[in-house]
C-alpha cells in the first residue's frame, strides 16, 4: 500500500491486492496516518482485487471522520466488482465522495436515502422485512455477511437494503476487525421463514435476526420497533421508504408501542437483548463463551500437529526444527490458558447489571430501590454466570418484594398525603474464598417480612398453617417461594435451586441474622465449566467424555459386525481408526469387561476410538479445575461430582490424542491392516 | 571401623515443636501431625482411585460436595504405597491453609491412633562426619510410651512442587 506523499492536496493512497479481515488493521493504520497528517483521504481502488465488509467498514468510519474533521474523502477508480459489492450491501450512498469545499451537503450520518434495487414489477405481494444485527465478533468467527445477502437475493428479490451504522464509533475508537453493522432488508420472496432463517444459519451465533413475514401483525412490527431501541426511527423511515407499511400502519404500530399495557419483553428476551449489546459499554457482563470452545478446538488440533511434527523432527535429527516446534507447542499451551481465562466475566459488571434489573423490578413493585455496590476485580466463569443470573435476579426481586417498608416521615406525592413509597436498599458484595467467589445480596437494615411470606406460601399451598416457622426452615421456604413458577425441566417438575447450583459446583443459602439484614449468599466456582458429557466406565470408575467431541458410540464391540479390529486400530464405515484403550492409558488394574464399548471421538482432523468397559449415559456437569498437582496428568482435564457421591474425571481428549500421536507412527496409512485387506477380529 | 561409619544422632531439643499432635500409623511406623492443621478425619469410602497419577496420589474423594485430593502418606515418605484400605484406614483432611490448592487435601493412613501431648521433641537430623542427613519431611522425633513418634514437616510433605514432580505424567 503506497502511503500519501507530503503534498496534502494531491496525496493518493493506492490500495493493492486483496483486502480482507487480515488486512483491515493495516488499512486502518494507514488511514489513521493520513488523519494525523491532516491530509484529505483519496484512495485509489483500481488495483483492489477483492475487499470484504470489514475493510469497507473501515472506509465508512474514515468517511465519517473526514466529514467530522472537515477533510475531503474520495474513492477513485472503483472496480465494477467493488461497486457491485457496495450495491449489494446498500453502501453506495454511504461512501460517496465528500468535498468540504464543494456544494454537496456533508452529512455526519449515512444519508437517509436507501439503495433500492428494483428488478421486478412493483407489484409486491410477498414482502418480507429482515432486520439483522451482528455481534462484534462475526468477522473473526468467519461470518460472511455479503454471502448471506447474496443468498437472500437469490431466494427472491432484494427490494431494499439499508445499512444501520448507529453502533459505529468514531474512527479513533474503531476496532478494525469488529463489526458495527446491521441491516434492514426488504425482500420480495415466496420462500418460507425457515428458508430465510437458514440463509443466516452460518452466522446464527453472531446474529440478532428478526424476520417479519408478509402476514405479520401490527404487534409483531411493534415488537421489532421496541427491540431495535435507538434504531426505531430509522426502522420507521425504512418502512415508509420501501412501502412495507403505509403511514396509517406505521401510526398504528407507534400507538401500540407507546401503549402502557404493551409489555413486549419477557425476562428471557431482556436477557438476550443485554447479551447482544456492545460489551465495550462496561454495563453488560456476559461473554459469549461458546465461541471460546471453537478457539480451544483449533488450539487442540494445533497442539496435536505439534506433537506429530516433534516426532518427525526428532527422527530427522533436525534440532533447530525440533526447538521451534517445541516453542510453538508451548505457546499454544499458554494461549489455551489465556483463552480459558477469557471465559470469565467480571463480578462488577454482573453487579451493574443486577442493579439495573433490580431498579426496574422495584419500579414495577412500587418500591424505591437503591443499591450499594462493592466493586472489586473478581471474575467468574461466564458460563457459570449465565446459569445463575436468573437466580440472582429472582433473589433481588424477592428481597425487594418482601422487605420491610421504611416508616413514613416526609409527606411526598404522588399518593395520599403522608404516605411515600416503601424504600429498599440492597448491598451487593463479593469476596474470594479459595476457588470460589462468594456473592452476598443483603438487605441493608431490613428483614424479610416473614408474616407476609408465610401468608403467601400458605396461599400457594407450600406451607401447612399449623406449622410454626423456624429460622432454619425459613431459608428453605424462601428459596422455594422465590422459584414459584420458575422454569421446569420440561417434564412438569420444578428443578430445585440447590440442584441447579450443585450441578455447576455452587450453592445458595438464605441467612437471617438479627440486626444484620437478611441476605442471600451464593457461592460460585471461579473457573468451573459446564459441559455436556458422556459417561464411560473403566474398571470401577467412570469418566466423562465431553459430548462435543463424540461422533459415535458402540455399546458392545463384540456384537458390532461393522467393526474389524486389529491390534490398536478398528476398521469402521470404511475408515481405519486408531484405538486408545483407556484401561492402558489410565493404568486400570481390574479385570477387563467381557464385552468392551467404544466411543469414536473427534478433535479437528483426528478421529480415534476410545475403548472402555461400559457406557453409562449422558451427564451434564460442572468440570472442576484440577490443582497444580493433578494438572500434570495429560489424560485428565477436570473432575466432577456424580450424584452417587463418587468422583468422575473428565477426560482430556486433546491430551489423549496428543499422547497417541507422539507415541506412534505418524503415517497411519502404512499400517499392515490396510495392505492385508482383510482384518481378523 | 563400623562405629566410625555409623551416623551420630543429634541431641538437639526442639521446644518449639512441643504441643498436641494427632498420631497415625503409616507402614508400621507412628507419625504425628500438628492437631491445629487437622480439619477432620473420614473413612475411606467412595474414593476414586487415580492409578495413572502414580503411587503418591491415592485418589480423589468427595466431602460434602467438595473434592479432596488424597495423598498416600506412605508413598510420599518413600515407604512404598500403602496396601488396600483396611477397616481402620482413614483419610486425614487438612486445614485449607496447609494446602493452598484444592479446596481439600487429605492424607491416607493405615490407622489413626490418638491425640498426644508431646513435650519433648528431638531433632531428627543426624551427622555423618561433617554432613548432616535426615528426611526433610520429618521435623523431629519424640518418644511416647516407649514408642518413637515421627513429627511430620507438613509444609515439606505437601510441597506442591515436589508433589507435582512425583505425579506420573
């Protein structure tokens, strides 16, 4: 990329080659240099062979900065492909030439006009409105947004595409490889909702997608408007410009939105909305930890490849190569630890979120609620937080609802003279306790109104009126009543609070101490992770295989006609799989079972069969971290508690495959079983 | 000549080590732990063995929903791994301040005998010429009812760096 020369009036930046996610930072830095030099931004696009949305976004931000700073902006010699790309994404108008000394109006925001693509007759009978917002990391996750738009185009007719840039920060605050875009799309299509959803399936994890079908009701439009918050005006303009809704219909939607009885968001929706908001704001606390799993998978594959390379380097006697591969392996391990650490969320952000939700709950209950937040630098695994945030919200709501009202002193309206709304103060604090973070949700100089609680519980049939309440029983009753009507396990049974928390290695307790304010105390494991696992028995013990690695299970290998075994491999479905006999790896001395079982697992490109004694079903659990001592074991990555009180170790699939690769021939194809052509069981 | 080769036991008294100790039997010998460091004593039930971790790690056990790593004290002291858990075998759970890693850490012993007040503790070091020798895991020795009791140096026994090296990779 050629940098501008010192002549500010003629400086042209020439872009060459492909500009994708990996070069967007380079583009950003070069444009930043132009801004530092206070030169107009003139970019020659004639040699750009490919450009993606991440780089276009950088150009968008640069144009906005030019307008803000009074510098000129122009993109010279755009190629046909580039123009087509801009048109597809509705960004033509957004990257128009800007001359601060010219006659064109210098809008600071994207012009209100929308790129309209009319390829068919104006008779539109099957109009869809697709409103989509992307998470910051969609580019890094490999999300190809233009491909989705292109596919949407092939499903019917793209009538209008309007980019939404309300989340775009100023150029100096922009992170080049993060996405700040959304789109409002009008299309004419006979496709079904499912088909349109499937178009965005590749980016589903990073997408907030709302689809309004041709027969959507006013209520559905109102829901969209509420959920788009600060973009609601832009959405209404879009409806008007594209003709999706006429002015009367838009007014009806507006009226419904402003109606006091219109309560769009369920608790689950509110949580989802918060989770999708920009994390940089500092208010939201939930890291989307699912993405870390794919990063860890990639690292696992990298570590396995390093093991193979070390073996080859050793055989070739290449000392330098061996050193470098060892270094890469070590760096990958460190990176793995860093990514695992990223799965944590800060307690301070959690408290900010709970306080906000608590005040909303207080307004709803007619209680003046305030919070004392004791902030600190503690962090908890994000997945663990996701499991308990509903419980914490319910706990706060409970404290607000059942706290004693403060005695009346000062007359203040609205309401009858001399009466003011009850006041509730809640202290949120946290401290570390070994491998746990202990959260305290405490009423300040207040207590739960036990008589009201008893009465409500009797009415709900939870409490026998003849039973005298003991303080110890109060805690149990509080927890039960707090989860009245909470989500169940899908079989008509309520999941006990203690069971849900125990499943992730935590606990909750309600404490009522005279003079100290009633409180909930929640203990959360700092670095436990919740996993779906498959139990496999070896000897007297059971081990957990993370389900995300599992491809297939074979309950009794001797009965399986599809498998042919030869030493440490098995031929199955036309593929030769190496076997790892867990009995050998785990050094189990007990007698082997008469019929063994096998679980085919996959990590990246590697597939192996894990052979054990028996399968024992599926199990969702919290994997507790191993201390420094046991972390030396390559085959184990965590431990968990079984319902019968025994401990099951969580197998480290990556570690097992690494060990196998390190200890065998790297080229499996030369194994004698393939030459023989026939295997003996 | 033989007398010259015999190590000479130090006769140094260690008054700072006097106090109450829990005495347990390991490989036929008596070992004492500072009673302040003992959290509780439990039976060996539902222990998940970890044979791949080597002889020093006896296994892991659940204690009121907490996980405890159980160290075979005989193996740790170099006496070879204890045999299978008999009726009298116990796990001594140690105070969290002693462990610093897992929520709980326990020591597997063949039996727990008694709590004794030891008022006279000798150094367990011995000298062979100019060289002082001794097991660093033993802080001192005492005699109670004609029985020699070895006082454990728990910080050395539970040193995580050493335990880590003893765990089979």
